[in-house]
C-alpha cells in the first residue's frame, strides 16, 4: 500500500500550483496567542478541522487567513495582522482578521451556530433565523473577502475556503477578481432540500457557494443534496449531476472524505510521553482491575453525549457483571458557551452524569468521570490506548475525526470503536460496531459486545480500520482536491491523481 505523505503533497502542489499563491481561509485560526501569568503562550485550538488543515498548510506554504480570537493575538502579530507559524519552525504565514464583539456574535455565535449548524445537522434542534445575524454574517464575509483580495493583489492565487462560516465569500471574490481559482470544503452535512428550504436567505447563500470552481463535501449524499438545492434556484446540472452552471460560471461538486495525519499520530502513540500519560491516567482513574470506556468530544448537542451515558445506565441494568468493573471517562470540551442550546446540553450532561453515578456508585467505584477540559494530543492518545472501547455516538456528523484518531492510536491493534451510523466516518470504518445512537438497547448491547469481544476479533477489526485510515489520510485528501481543481480549472497541470505524473511525484517522495 502506497501512502500519501507530506513530501508527496509538497511535490504535487508545486507541480500543480506553479506560479499560484495558496491561500487558506477559515474562521478558526490554527495558532492562537493568549496571555498567561508570566507571559504569552501559543496554543493550537481544539479543532479537528484546524489540526488537519495545518498539515496541508505546512505542505503547501502560502497564507492562512483566520479570525484572530486570542487575547494576545494583536500583540504578537505585525501591523497587518500577520505572523509566521508554527512558532520556532515557520512554514507559512497566518493573517489575522480582527472582528468586533458585535461581528463575532452575529456571524459566529448567531448565524453560523444558531442557524446553519442546527439546519445542517439532523438533531431535532430548531434553527434560529435572525435578520440581524444574517446582516452580520454578510458583513464578516465581506471583511474576509477584503483581506483575501488585499493579499492576492494582482497575482494568480488559489483560495481554499473552509466550512459554513463563509458561504457568501466565493461569490464576493469571484465578482471582484475573476482570475482567482476558488475552492471550498463544507465540513458539515448538507441537508435535504425540504429542510434547506426553511432557510430564509437560501438563494443568496446558494449563489454565494456557486461562486466556487470546486465545492467539496465529505459524502456523496451531501453532494446530491446540494445539487438538488442548486437546481431549485435555476442551476443547470450536467447528466452526471456533478457540474452546476449558473450566471455564466460552472461549479464542480465532489465528495472528499477528510482524514488525519496517520503516520505522525501513530508515531506519537509510541512515544515515551504517551506512556507517561498512560500511567498518570491509570492512577487518576483508579483503573486497577477495571476496564475503561471513553468518549472525547466538544460539548455539543450533535455528538450524542447524553445518549452514550444512557447506554451505560442500561448496560449496568442488564449486565450486573460490569458494575464496579467499568469506568467510563467522558472528555467534554466546553464549546460555544454563549449559545443557549450549548448551555442546555452542558446542564443535561452534568445532571445525567450525577444521576447515573448516584444510582450505581459504591464506596470504591464511580462509573462515570466527566472531564470538562481540553486534553493535549499525548493525553488524548494515552486514553485511546488504555480504552477497551471508544464511543463515537454522533446524532449527525459530517465525518468525525475522533473515530479516526482512536484507530490511528491503536498500533497494538486492540480496542473497539463503537460508531454511530450517522457519522460520516461510518462509511469508511465498516469494521467498527455501528449503532443507531437513538436506540438505547443498541448502544448498551454494543458496549457489552465491545467488552466481551475476543482479542483475535478486536485485532482483525482494528487492523482493517487502520489500513483504511492510513490510506485515506489528510495528504491524500488534499492531493485529491488539488488534482480535481487542476482538472476543473486548467491549472498548470491537468492530470488526475491516478496518472503517471502523480505517480512519479509520489515515487520521489515516498
């Protein structure tokens, strides 16, 4: 099996984007500076998307434009908001865009996360559509358009836009500079047409996205849903339903399931630092003579955290043998704390944890440990390696990289992944124990199956999943997108990733 690598991506990008500047745009920045006692620290925010794209940015170089949200970001950037990153070994430039409190609340907490997030995730949380939020969303998209146009100038540039925060940005860029090559990846699901029709500004939003040359989603179903929406506003679609023409411009719509940096993740898993954290977790969680189950998520209502806790309650009811023998650690990283629905899920998880612990705990055992903080990568990988099972019970998810990170951590070919059928990762990780997270019985039975599964079965399931995650890694994802963009737009090379020119680049790098 030939794996895509950082070097292969570098070679391929240089070949395909020769003469073009590479510009990434996202809301979340890959590095953030914060004031701490005694100085300033630089940290990487807890974001699977930002971590994955950081690998791409390092390989491609160029520029990353993002919202500067750290309280020491201005202090560490130059007068234009620019700073070289990563610290100590710079490989690309970060350009920070400064937003007012009103802009941040209207764009991010408002339209993005109270309207688009629940609209696109089928979790039965009602979207909130506010005209003022839409106005602020439009204003912030224009702010980012101005930054991109200023950085691109008159030079050829490829602009790679990330996610649902910037649906209007492609059309703004296209109208201002027709020489830009524009691609966007939508990291969350795209809803069916009936659901999307409830969005009050649907035509303007679709028109914005159709300013892209290439629009990517995780799954073919998300692509089909988007194509249906585009048809409803007069977009002309080719026979294969992958090319949409509107207002004299064509947009290709393709699925690109995102991955992680498997080899780096696996290497960290074998490190002495991870081994030290394993010992620390064993002591902190009192694991002697006990098995460990884990969940690691942002505290978000789409992740199915209350559901997985109810699975535990049912497991202890039906399988007495696991009382006092199983500890479940839920890492729930606080997220979007000012949004009412997130305050509600926080309270629900806390109350449910307390109720289940009161019901089952003994003088020497507490079934659920709730940790509401961010874990470092080595701390998280140590938990992966200690766990008999990892629960990824999303009610709806575009991909879910936690599932892939758990698999990449298990170089010992042990552990069981309990995975929601409604997470995009389920389309690739077919050897996980897949469940309907809305069924308490299915979830509890999957936990029991994971705890009872023979070592040999755990080994072959994990081995097959590791092969999938290794092959479909973050570099392959980026290679596929750049290759498709070259074919779509006529960049310096027009070969696909299966053709000899790509193979030659891979041979040099692997």
